[in-house]
């Protein structure tokens, strides 16, 4: 595995904006960084694919173990949500994608850091934008990327299963990352033949008389993809309605994803499969013998409320805002990759991802304030030996999607691998 320097395309900002990536810069600087990319050998790609297949198998076993031993309390899942989770796990309603976050240095086996199974982003970047980047700069090269094809195939498989229209909803966010992710997913579903609709989460209404969720026109919602975490939903005022009607509405992703998007999954995996080459040591009862580790809440997003414990202690805190609206029709308020296979010679012309339309989106991100818990981690394989090598490359994340992927101390550690050349 090599990290290679690259000259950014002329007017690259306008190029990626035309493809839907309107959040190429953040307050911290450049988000979409074209100054470098990663090159992998066939062996490394095969190792990544094998590891993600294996991790999916382990997660399935862990999910069943959580069910059989009723370990929901250890995950911080409220008792009110348990029956819905058990029903969804056994009934297998539609599920689309998730994202494994891995630590990999090309030398030691890939290690699972967490499973973003409920509300994963970086999808537009991985499926569309980096595909066009490859076509522009490396048209003769291959890319470990068939996300778009797999999404299209999955939606087509669900064409006669999902109720129509299939709604797509996200919370408002300043950078529009969630909105553009949902817009892309809606495009792939429409391309596969679904009748679709778009909503903000705050515009999903509850009709008390009909006992059903409705859109702005009062039409019943029977199928909805929501980029909105279940661990928020079940604690919201409308959460009881979601749980009461979960068998009547196809919520995508399904509620059982609460088990996999929970950091406690790492500890359960380590307990079930100790010293597995694709796992890191993780514990629910404290760091034990770990000297360097990271503490994480079981439920958190975007690096919120994480502490690194080593020679020095570094903490990251996030205190977001909350909003609430009351009325007869209660609105859902609060803001907060798919199977990546090998593409032999690019994407078939018939389903090549098209640039997304740009929409003006206003709003602010907010969420509930999480309870801080602990999740330790030691130093992980470094991506380079200087600061520049830690910048985000065009290949945003290496991830794999399954075909259907409060609070106690949680810790994990791993040996340091060799730097990338």
C-alpha cells in the first residue's frame, strides 16, 4: 500500500459540486483532498475483502448472541425497544447498507474500529465522486468500488417489497452532507424503478386519529429510508409511536441496527472471538491491562465525546443544541458503505452514477447531548510519518456493506503497524 502525491484537478471544487459534493470544505479546512491517493496491490484488496466478509459473519453471530442472552441493557438499549428489535431481527425487513471503519497498514490484518450500520455517510464520496476522479486522472486503472452497482441491485430486489412511495428523509444539516447522501440514495432507488418522495425528518408527521405517520399532504408513510439514528428515535417523544407501529412501517435501516451501530459491539465481539486477527481488544468493564487506549460512548457520532489515554490525555467534547415542537401532528425534530466489491473495468454505462442536482439547503445540526462513557484504544497503524500524510485522500474510506452491517467503559487496543511507504 502506497500513499502517492497527486496534483488536484483544475477547478476541482466546481467539478465535485456538479457531482453533488457541495461540502468539499468544512470549518476545519479541506474535506475532499485531491493532493494524495492510496494505491493497493491485488493481495491487499483481497485481504480487505476477505476481512470484511469475515467481520460480517462475526457480527451476525454476535447479533444472535445478543438476542439469545438478552444483552440489550449492556448496550444501553431501552427495554421499550427490545421487542421491536427482536421482531425485526427475526422478520428481516429491508436493510440496505452499512460501513465498516477499519485500521489497515498493508502489513498487519485489517482491524475493525467500529461498524456504522445505522446512519453511515461518506457514501456519495465513495460511490460517485471518487469514481469520476478515477476516470479523469487514471482512466486505465481499476478501483475497488462497485457501490453504485450494488445499491442499484439491492433497490431493484426490493422493488416489489417496499410500499410505494418510498420516502427518503434526513435532518437538516449546515453542510448538507446528510441531505446529499439521502438524495443520492433516492436517485439509485428511482433508477431501480421505485416511486420515491423526499422529506425532512422534521416534516414527518404523526396523525393521532389514524394512528399513522404521514407526509406534509397527510398521506400515510409505509416505507421510509431515514438517515436519522435509532438511538435518538427511541428516546424522542414520537419514539413510542414508532415502536408501536414498527410492524406496519418499513423503516430503513431497521431497528435491529441499533445493536451493530453500538460501540459495545466491539467488546462483545472480542469476548466471543478473543485474539481474532480482525478485532481489537475491547472491554465493557474498564481498560484492564491496556496502557494506551481510547474511551468512547457506546452511542456517539462524528468523534463526539472521545478521550485518548496514553502519555497524555486528550478529550473531544461536543455540546449540540436540541429543538422540540409540540402539536397534534408531532414533528420529528433533531439533527444531529455498502458492499464495496471489485469493479473489473469501471461501471456499466447503463448504471453509471450521474451527478446529483444541487439544492439550497438551510438549517443547523443539533442532537441530544450524549452521556459520556469510555472506550479505550491504543496507538493504531499510522498512515504516514508527517502531518500531511494524515489528510483525507480521495478514497475517503475503505468500507464494506452487508447484503441486507448507557454506558460503561469500553476499550480496545492494537499493535502499531509499519508506516505506509
